[in-house]
C-alpha cells in the first residue's frame, strides 16, 4: 500500500497542472497568442478532453460518486446545457446554435473536471484563483506592450477579447489578487498586491466603463467581507488603487466616467447600435419566442432578420447584456436556469464571504469576484462564457468544502486509494473510514 501513495500524489499533481493549463488557455484566451498552425489544431479543446480523461482515470469511482452526490449546482449547469441543446432545431440558424452549444459544452466540461479533480476542494479552489490571476496579469502585460488601439485610448487583446471583455476579467482577478495577498505574508503578499495594481491599471488601459464599475463593486464587497481592522485596511487600499488609476488615466477615460456618473446620454442611448436600443429589441425577441428563444448565439441573426424586414442594412449587434441574452436566446426556461446558476453560486460564495466563516474557508474574494463579474455582465455578452462556468465551478468547490469539512485544506491530505480503504491521518484528527464507494470522510466532533 505505501507504494501507491507516491503514484497517487503524482497523479493529482499532473491533474492540477493540466487544470492550470486548461484555465489559462480557455478562460484567459492565452491560446490566441499561439502560432496559427497550432490554433488550427484546437489545442484548448484537445487539452480539455485529455484532462477530463486523465481525471476520470485517476479518480475512478471516487470522483464519479462525488459528482453524483454533488450539490444541485452540477444539475443546474447540466440542465442549462441540455436546454440549449434542445433549442438547436428551433433556432433561427441551427448551424450557429450548434457551434455555440459546442462551446458551452467545453465550459461545462471544465466544471466537471474541477468537480472530479481533487479530494481537497479548498486547495483546488485556491489553485484556480492563483492560476486565473497569474494568467490575467500575463494578459495585462501583453495589453500594455502590444495591445491594439480600437478607438481613442481604448486597447484590446487578441482576437476575441474586446476592451470590455478584457476589463471584466481584469476586474474579477484584481479582486482575487487582493484576496491572495490577505492570505500571504512577506514578499508574496507584496507580489499579489502588485498584481492587483497592474490589473486595475489594465482596466484603465481598456477604457471600459463597465469594467470600472465592476471592480469598484468587487472592492466594496471584498472590504465588507474582511474581519476587524482588515476591513478598514482593505477599504483604504481599494481607495488608493482607484486614486492611482484615476491619476494615470487619459483624459478620454475620465470624460467617459464623468458622463456615466452624471447620466449624460451618449450614443448608447440614442443610436440604433447603442446598448439601450439593443436591449429594448432583445426583450422584444424574448416576448416573440418566450419558450425556446431565438437559439443559442442567434441574437445577431435576429438583429439581421429585423434589418432585412425593415429594408435596412446595419450592424448585427451582440446582446451586450447577459441577463437579457439568456432570456432572448433560451426563452423563459433557459433564462430561469441562468438566474438559478447565479443564485446558487452567490449562495456558496456568501458562506465563504461571511467574516464569521471558518478561517480556512474564509475567502471573501470569491463572492467579490462573482459580484464584479455579475456587474460587468450587465454590459457584456457572458451568458455562457468560459469565465462564467469557471466562476460557477469555483463556487461549487467551495460549496463542497462547506458540506464536507474534512475535505477542506485545513484537514491533512488523505493519501492512498479511497477505493482500497487506504487512509493516513494525524493521530489528533480521528476520522471515519470511507465506505467501499470511496465517499465521505467526516471529522468527529
């Protein structure tokens, strides 16, 4: 039995590194920086499938049983994907709906991988937070060095992350970086603080008003979730970060933020391509198709059909609002499932946000990141983005840790094969031996 321990440890280490690569390639779109010859091979999809196969192989019955007994979070995600699949034949453009659902499937596979991957969900959650933050800093540095200016003083990364999308990711991970600094000491804490500053400055570089509002909301939630004097400390740091960003921001960015604060009506209110008019048309598409919607990824097709009926030409706009997008593209059942996913994630994040939470489970940055993403999604098309599924998976891991405290990072790692009944433990932490299915370690009180 001792011979199995190094092999089990190596397998979990390999799966952890595979997960890091999947998150970096898919969520932060680092795959877009690869040469065209490599991107044509769909490395992100292949890596996701390979990682799932490896996790299933090394997890065996243990992981599958844990997933089946997992919370309604997995069932809600599976139902969301299933409803999107059912809507493909009824979509305005079934081919486009199929491609969109295939991308959604990758996001759900990432969720499944994370649920199956580790017997210590707290530790895996920390690893996800670190991976996303480091990948975001790499993207931010790339933005500073080689970002493309799309309009005045607004820069984007790669081919699929426009300034607003990038700003949303930076807002979430800036909050994560401050949470990591809270749990670190010495040079590591300073390094995570520096990451938060870099990410905040990257939001200014994008010129995104939605990203700015998102990070402000996230910083407020993060500071409110701190204990004692740290609440004031992190509140002061949030103010300092905002002040530095404002000082280095270009004049055009300041003008856009002042216009947002004063309610000045710009093209977003008056133009056909402006967000307000797009949202109004989106709710009209929903009312015309309240059951199945227009189909996954078909909002732009509905826009094109409307222009054709009116005998006009123009832009086939994206929804620019995730909540309206879910209802317009998936109808009432799909939109309801989207809201259910958000509610389940917020509930799990709230238990880790509370200042009175157990020290090893206190992660206020998770709820803060969810709030930042939720605020940004009001201006973005994120109803089935990879970042959405990853944040949902992060909340699912925390939910598992809360339901099964012995799986948390505060409990010594259980080694050996649970299926074989091999468990090592510290003498002062008595545990109940697992069942034959390899499920359930609970500390005695």
